[in-house]
C-alpha cells in the first residue's frame, strides 16, 4: 500500500475502533471533536459563519455565533454517525428511530414509475440512509471520491445501506432503477458551478442550483419527494420524515423547478438547522466571481 494512503487507512481504522464504544459515548466524543474542529478549522469556520449570516439574518449576532458552534458539534457527531451507518449492527439501532409520512411514498410508488427521493447533506447523512432502508429498499446516487482508497471503502460500506450505489454520471443505471420502480436517493443541494445550473433562492439567497433534477424526473416521469432526517434534541434517537410529492413537477420552467426543490430542502433543514452541513460553500458560484461572498473583508 502506497504511503500516501496511510493517513486514510489509519483514520478509517481509528473510526472503526471508536465505533466499538457505547452509542452515548460516541455522541459525546463527536460533540467534543466538533468543538475541537471549530478551533482547528478557521477556513471552514469562516465559510460556516458566512452561510449562517446569509441564511439566518433574523438571528442576532450572538445567536448566529451559537449556531455556528452547534454546526461544528453536529458535524463532529456526524463522523461517528457515519461509522454507525457503516459498522453498527442494525439490531442495536432498533427502537431509536421513527419514520413519518410513509403514505406519501407509498402513493408515489403505486404509480409504478419509480421515485426520486430528494435528500440533503445533513450531518446524519449516511446513518439516515441506513435507518431509512429498514423501511424501504433504496438506491443512492453519489459523487466519486478523489481518493481511490476512500472511494473503495466508502462504496463498500454504503452498500450495506443501499441496494445500488450509483455514481451520478451513470444515468442509464438511474433510468433502469426507475423503470424497475426503485426509490433513488439524490441530493442536489451543493454548488456544482454555473454549468447546467440556474440561480434560485435558498434561504432567500440566490444559489447556483443544478437543473439535473428536472431532467432526472423526465427520464421516467417519476414522482419526486423530500426526505428529512435529524437527531432528536435529547440525543435519544432519530426522526425521518417524508414530505408530500412535489406537484406539479416539472413545470416547464427550470428556474421555477430549482426554486421549488430548494424550498423543499430548506423546509427539511429548518427542522433542525444546525444539523445541516453549513461547512460547505453553498454560494461559491456568484455573478461577481467565484467565492465572492466568502472573501474576507480587508
């Protein structure tokens, strides 16, 4: 094994060992890790501060600062929750999660066209997939990792949660899954640049939003609906919630479609805003230049 893969191998091994600890310990350690990362990651902290300031202008500066710290705490916990999704026996998670709104998904599946299940980059991302798969088989689209070792490990671990793990460029596999009436999880909430994107409001801020969602639905005229997920406030478990199908969709207007998708994602995030990955540069594409909103003021 090349030395350049040693850090990743060591990190995965350490995470596997920590996953042996009791669940409550992992949550506490994750929160501590998040607080440490708050101080060790000034760049990510700045990005998060900008995102919170833009998206929650109604909050006072002190409230925004508390949310930023909470975002880092949740991201630290999210690392341990990812390990839970990969290695914790399912029986240990039984009784610690609920799913609301199943009737919306059942109605969508009854059409026989497959379902596009909208997701978002919550800190509970992978664990939510595992918990959801306890109710329904689900396929997932993802972006290939740049590190080939991590790509291999992550894909293998995610196959525990999902029936199929489909790289986002493999459109034929997506179409085949939808024609077989599969549920395909898909998260369009990141900034992939201006190519094949339109500006649509996200928490009231114009955000480059990919138009691929409209094209995916058009592949098989599949219904589309949102899955929200969050850890309960007392850390006792998790709640998953399915929203009603977005209808009408598509509308024939890509900007209107993108705005509707962002509105559904925003609605899911507002259930517990600090559990969203605000450490990502959601607004890096800007008419006045890349990362314009994240540039530090002189």
